[in-house]
């Protein structure tokens, strides 16, 4: 079984936001045409597109992440269309005036599974009181997680469209997450891409906080920041420090027609086979840990 803990749901609203930022009066379709990507259409249509893609690759479930603030209603619609296949994640800018209200609605009324924070993008430090307010709300909804992008942040579509990325990587240090993870032990925190360049810090965090998970997603190009580092060594070290029950396989798939990034899965499978990891431990990383976090057995 494969469950993918990291996919992006590039909705019409996502492209609308990019079109707005570019300031040329364009429509979402103008951007997708320029990119050579499929138009997403409605939430339900894009949800269907995703599930067809998952079926094609034998993927049981995927977390779909709203990739722009204020997209939670769209994510909820997509999940409602395929509740057994999709788990909804939504982005919150803690600096927004209605952030607390939107978090409550996303986790409650919309029953989404994770709040996604991007401190380097939203310029709100993790130790800021506005972040704590989001966590306070989240702690009131058992079974919900908080995803925190740390390390180097790149949103590939932005440079393709000539949009600047005024990110501040200083705000994405995994160590900044430690007091939060310790203050809210009931909340699972997910750090994607093994910390995206801050691998050592992500390991230090996960080693000291049992509620921290690392996702394995993307091509992990951050590896080139450390001379000689390989994906094999990354997995071996992560397994040694964190163990197999707190690693979540993710692909970081996003747009169509490219679709699901099978190459990411194939490479990680090759690495884990090469490490002679047992089938049981691999099953945790590729699916079991996701099930434990995001699938309600009661319903
Ligand atoms: Zn991603």
C-alpha cells in the first residue's frame, strides 16, 4: 500500500492568486496555458483528476495541500468528493486577521486534517503569539496535525511566471519548532523534505520531540548543500535517529499533466531496499504512518 503525505492541490484559486500577484489582469487559464499545464477546473473535477492518477499508480490515498491561503473551502469540496482517498491540508497565514477563525472552520466544519504553516513565506516567526493561537485551536481537534515548512522554500511555479519569492529562510529553522512541539504534545507536527537543508536541526527536533514526523517528499535537492551527502545516507541517519514510525513518504506532486511523481517513489523504494529495510518498516513509511495519523478507523 502506498499513501502519499505530500501533494499540492493547484486549484483555480491558486492560479487566480498568482495572476493577481502578476498584476496584468490575467485569468487563471492564461497562466496554465503559458505554463503548458492543465486547467484545474472545479474542485470536484480536479479531485477526480487526482483520483484517476492515484488509481493509475496504485496509490491508496493522498494528502492534498491547499497551496494558497484561503483555499480551505476548495480543499474541503475535493475531499468530500473522495473522502476515502484524499486527506485535506490547508494553508494558514498566522498574520491574517481571521487566521484563528479560518483554522477553526478548516478543522471543524470542513474536517480537514492538517494546518500548513510557511513561516518563511508569511514572515511570522514560529515563536510568535499568533502561531500559538493557531496551535491552541488545533489542539482542540484531536487527530489533526500541523505541517511546518522549514529550511529552504522554493515554489517552482513562481520563477516560471517571473514572480519574485520574498521568503525569509531564517524563520524556517526546525529548532524554532521545539518549544511548540513540546508545548502541544498531542499535536503531530510534520516537517517536510527532512528539513529541506536543515537536516541536522530537523533530526535534533525529532529526537527530542516524539510528536514530530519528517516527510520524505520531493527530489530532495537540498542534499547538494552538504558535500558528499546521498539520499541513502539521509534515510540511514533518519532511521537511526527517528525510526521508521515517524517518517512519512511524500512525493510533492502538484500539477497536471505531469501528475504523480512516480520517480520519487521509485528512488526512495530503491534506497530502502538497498538498506535492507524490512517489509514491515517500509510499509510504515509508505503507508502505515499516514493511516495512523489521517484515517479514522471509527468512521
Ligand atoms: Zn510541497
